[in-house]
C-alpha cells in the first residue's frame, strides 16, 4: 500500500512539471555522492548519512534528482539500518556569482531495519523540503551542499539532514555562438549643428549660437569686471546725493552676481577744519556709503568695510575751491575675474 502511495505521488509531481517545464535543448546529467549527518526527532541516535544520486535537467532552472541514501544508527543498544529511495525536484536560482542556490522538495520511501534476535523492520513514506547551493569546480566537477527536512506521513516525525558532496556533470553542450552582427559603416553627422562633425566633437549638445573651436567646444574668454565708486560730498556733509546712488547700486549688483566679492570703502575730506573733525567726517562719509549698500541694496554687512582717512590723502590742491571739492570724496572698487562664452 505504501509503495502504491509513493508511486502515485511521484506521478502527480511528474505530471505537474511536465506541463509547466519545457525540455532543455542542452540537457545536463549530474551524478553525485554526498555525506553528512542526520538528526532524528525520535529516540534514535544521530548518525552519519551517505547519498548517491543522479539528476536530470528538465530546463535551465528545474532538475529531477533520484537519490538513494543509507544511514546506520542505534536505539537502546540495538543497531538500526536505514535506507531511503526518493525523487526530488530542484529549482535553481540564477545569480551573477559562481554560486548557484536552489530549493528542493520531493517524496520517497524509507525502510528502518532493527537488528535484533527477532529481526524486524518498518517502512515510511517521506516528504522532504530543503535548500542548497552548488558551485562549479572546473571541467565537469561540481561541489554541492544542502540541508533537508524529512517528514514521515505514517509515523508523524521530522528528521533533519545536512550533507555535502561532489558531482560529476556530463552531457552538457555549449550553446551555439550567435551569428556575427554586421555593423554598417557610420555616417558622420553634426548632431548639434555647431559645424563640427560628431566624430571630432568633444562637446556634444552645444547650445545653438555659440562660437566653437576645432573640437566643437565653446570658445571661452577670460574677462575682468571692475566697478569703481567716486562719490563727492558738500562741505561738512556726509549725505549721499541722489545723483550718486546709481553708482552704489551698480556696485551692489556686481557684488550680488559674484558672491565671493568684498568691498572696502574709503572716506576723505578737504583740509578745512581740524584734523580730528575731518577724521570723524571722513569716517561718517564712508559709513554712509556702507549703510546704503547694506540697507538699500541688501549686501551682507560682513562683505563691506569702511575707513575714514581725514584730510591725509588729497588728490587735488586744497588751496582752490575745485581742488577741495574733489578731495571731499568716498572711493571704493570691486574687481572680478570671470569667463564668458563667445557667441557667433
């Protein structure tokens, strides 16, 4: 009866996978020998186990594995010999590495023989579930190891086996080499329309309208931007006249465009009045321009410094009215080196 159940279950498994798996054009046969340890759930002592099997590839991933196993154990000083015959299905998981893992399940028959004066035996139908991994050793040799749980459908126990072994692989043929691809000679074009063919263009996708060099890259010019302040003041005054505010705004715009720039404002007076008064007045004029940059035009305070020099640095003759007017001044400048892409 138990053999009938085993054959019926094997037939069901074979029927299911014969409808879902196509035959491999390059079949592989594996003959493997394994050894390991089996751990019993009941009172049998754990023992060594030996496997001998042959596997048949059903597809790239599926394999039918027919296995015979043998183990020797004992219980209460009685030797027990075990023999298994089973049919397993292995599903291999493709990876990028040399290791190829798989999951397995199957069904089989086990016979336990008790070596007593009155020899006896018992048989079980086993189903098993497990996982393992294989690795090619070169040529036709392969290493394999797996862990398997065996459950008895008759006596309701579950044993665990861990094995490792060597397999000989043969019957495998290499897939035919793909036909060579005939590549048409490339046609040189100018994809970005800059006047340089793609084969020589080192800067593809150049924006239209830019001047390029012989390798298709935009021509870049080094330039210097310099903004100067030259603000004049009335006698004894530090208020900025409206006519000079565009100068301050132009300087502020440059500083906003080039965020790494700073400016130093210098205030000056003519020679009228005491040195102390002129020093204070020149500082007030420099501070007035600094305040305009910060409050009117949004420049950060840590980017602007202001110093008054009094009457110590005249640029014109203080004995004339025109000379004194030129000396009542605030100066400052920002100089920036930058690059500009040249247009056609």
